[in-house]
């Protein structure tokens, strides 16, 4: 066939297709890394999960794919939400918003707006409510958070709706806005029952327990079944971070009822699963509570 059938005669488009395929694989690789990091955080390996998540962002930047980078920034910021680190989340959300607005990635910009507002609201101490400037900052952040969520839900694009709602409920409980937290947690319950979405079911159940305690005139023991169910779901799903958070709340409830030994045993057993890794907020909270129980 001579030179016409040789390698050098391949259509130029072949190289372009190969390059596109390699780019696609790299794009997927960056997303998979951050998703893997999120799963590790949920499983209780916070330090390792964060490191792998950052590898995903780095890969997206090395292949010079702006959309992949923006998507990786979004996923990594959610990882930090799951790890309850609003200060770090604010840093990465700012980058997500800036890049998405610059490139015209409208939905990612919407996600970034939600995440940045959540981080800002979470960083405001509950004790700052008496300060006018802090109060205005909180109202602004909560307003932007709710607006972003409603826009995403109106577009039927709020995937993982219970996760979005859970993040907002945490903010409302932090700042004593129990009625709003109660309304949202009910919306999440309806959504979960209608769709079967269970990715954040353990967190949802824990938050239902916390809301039940916070409601004026509530009986604290009414929250116990929610915490217990949250622990069981987390164990079934292998999300040790969520298990420890629910166990911390149940242990606190038992301790308040005078069952300190029972509370200490539950919490110590759950904490032991994390070994020497004390990097996550869930572990730090549990260790503080354990110290108070001894």
C-alpha cells in the first residue's frame, strides 16, 4: 500500500480525536478525585480526603480545562461543607464564584454563591447577633443563601436537595432561628420521602433531632429516636463522620439526663474508629465532649 497507507497518512482529525479523548479522561479524573476525597471525609478520613480533593483541583489546572477546574472547585467546597470548615469553604467558594462569573458558567456561579453565603453565615459567631454590623452581615448572607437555593430548586437543578437544606438548617440552628430550621427540615423530610434520596439521610435525621430539642417547649427525649436512627443509618452507609456527629448529640442528651456513663461509653466507642486522625471537626467536638464527661 506504500506511504499512502502508512502512519504518516492518517487524517489530522485522528490526532484531534485522541487529544479530545485524553482531555475527557483528565476531566473525569479531576472530578473523580474530588468525589473520592468527599467520600473519605464522610467515612472519617478528613486529612486524606482533603489531600485527594486538592489533587483533583491540581489536575484540572494542569490540563488547563477551565470548566473542569470550576467544577472541581465546586466539589471541593462541598467537601469542606461536609467537613464543617466554613473558613476554608469561603476561600474556595470565592475562587469558584470568580472563575464561574468570568467564564459564564451560570449554574456553577449559582452554586458558588450558595456556598459562599453559607460559609459567611457560618463564620459569624452566634454571640455577634447583638452587634448591628454582624447582624446585617448575617441577614445578607442568609438572604443570598436562600435565594441561590430557591433559584436552583426552581430550575430543578438542586441535586442532593437534602444536602443543601441540611447546610441551611445548620446555619439557622447556629443562630437560634428555630422556626426557619423547623420549616426547612420538614421540607427535607417531604423531599426524602418523595424521592428516596438517602445520601445525607443520617445527617437529616441528626438535624431533625437537634431541631426537636431546640423547639420551645419540646421534650428532649423526643429527639433520642432521631439520633439513634441517624447512628444506625450512618453505620449501614459507612459514613463514620455522620455517625460520630449523631453519637455526640445522643451522648450530650444522655449526659443531660444524668446518664453520663452510658454517654461516655457510646462516644468513646465511636471516637475509637478514627484512630489517631483528629483533623475533622466531628472528632474535635467529640473529644471536647468526652473530656467533659470524665
